[in-house]
């Protein structure tokens, strides 16, 4: 599910007053966001925090943005500070997994407690409106001429947009290790670099670029989905002849050393924040899987 659909669904639930109230006393929650403000993790974490409050399961939510190293800096702080804390959560996603693999930080995600997967979406490649490159074919031709002359910008190294750029290089028979990739600590920084023409091509989820695409400040040239996104006229990489299909997802973790009761309570809080009988909530509800549910095979959880 696209991140913007998730955010709109949460807002709709809150406005309709259809989110269930917790039978227990509302908690004072701490939300670690291991990225700088303005990006997907930041938006997801704050939307979830607001929904938890509107559901009555959290009386207050405090946010701590700690960007850098694909989320590893925030993860390290979270692991050290949230041990056994049943009121602490951390948003994360595929970018963190890639960053841990490539960066090999001393902290491991296995030290924290998996709770739920929330959203998934595909990456969109964009160029600034003033760019002489009009299509992905133009980008490809420049890469073939001089791979280092195409500066890709996006999330931390190992992010899905970084992987997608490497997949494209592989498709072209080029050395993926020679990609000129510029990582940013948050979506806000990446967006500013794209709009300022400081990178050749930018990559991220469509929802993060939507307002700039619709205003004409960015030109979308490809999406990494299997088929075109519904209602969005952006050609896929695949239909342009490049077999690059890759999705991104975001989820929530709890601190290390939680008791089974603490873990269950946090999972129930997340489900209550996203569950509703209203038809507008179906996409959000269907996207939420607790860690125990996600461990069961299901073609619906790809």
C-alpha cells in the first residue's frame, strides 16, 4: 500500500471517530524516527503517533528524529535507551535493512523487537523540471556514455532507490559499483537537492514527490512497480525495457527485551490505531501485519 493512502486512511479514521478506544489506560509513548524530518519515516511515524492518540491508546506521543547511516544511528540509540520499555516504538523499513547490510554497523536490528509492517510503495525516479533529460531513455544513454556523470540522489546507501539504480546498471551491462549515488539523511534534504539540480536523478516513494510532480517542479520518468500505479500516468521501468521491479515498505519495532505481554500490548495498540469498520480504512487495515502474522507464508504480504 502506498504511504499516502495509509496517511489519508489514518486521518479519515480520526475524523470519523471510528477508531476503537483502549480498554486500558492510555500510555505516554516515545516514537524513535531514525531519519531527519521531512521524509517517509518521519511522516509515517508522526501519522501513526497521531492515530494512536486518536484511538485513545496513547495519551501523548513524543518524537525523536535521529537521522544518519540508513537509520543505524537512531537504531543504536533506541536499542540502548528502550530496553524493556513497553512504551517505546521505532519506525523503520527496507532502507534500514539495506543500510545494515552495506554499512555493517555495530548495532543489529535483531536486538529490537519486531511488531508490525505498516505500508509499502514503489519508487519513482524524477528529474528537476529544468533538466535536459526528459525520459529514462535519456538517463540511460548518458549512463552508457559515462556512468559517473549521472548523479542519483535518494535515501541512505542500501536504500531501495539505491538498489533500483544498481539494478538498472546491471540491466545495461554496466558496473553497478561505479554508480554515482548521493545518499541523504532524510527526504527533505533529498527533495531540496533534486529541486536545486544538485543531483541528476532523484528516487523515492511517489507520495514524497507528489506535490512537486503535480506542481510541475519535478518530472517523473519511471516507477519501479510491475504495472503503472492506478490513476498515475508514469511509465514503469519494465515497460520501458528495463527489468527493474522493486518495492519499499515501512514497519514498527519495539525495544529489546520486551516481555510477551508488552509485545502483545504494543501490537494491539498499533492494530487499534489502524482498524475500522469504515470502508475508507480497508486499505490501511489490510496493510498492517504483526510480526507473528508476517512470519506465516502469504502471497498477500509481498
